[in-house]
C-alpha cells in the first residue's frame, strides 16, 4: 500500500509562530523538546495515517521541519513501513 500526500512542515506568519504552534527563530525550530517531536511523530504515523508493516509512505518536508521529519522517519521504520523522503 502506498500512502501519498503526507506532508510535514508549516508556514510562518508575521507573528513568528507557525501553524503548528512552534516559535521560529531564524527559520528553524527552537527550544523543541525531543519528546514533543516523538509524540507528534507517533500521532502522525500511528493515528493520522495508521501505517502497517510493509506499507510505503512518501514524506514531503521543508528543511525547517528536519527535526520532526527525522522523528517521523524513525517511527515509520519502527512500524515496519518504508519511508520515501523528499525535501
């Protein structure tokens, strides 16, 4: 099974807070606790998409979302699925 359209990233408004609620500093995530990223990755992989072993998921991300992207890819691999990453 191939899942498509799974995007990781967010846009930054004029306030400096993106639509994920993260405070941005110079275009990068700042002061994000790794456990928060792991929880978001858990929700994306196991609840929003519900990946199963053997599934293939294409992940598209912006460079600013790299910490979250790494967490999501780890969760995808841990679930037995395969990640195709496009930056």
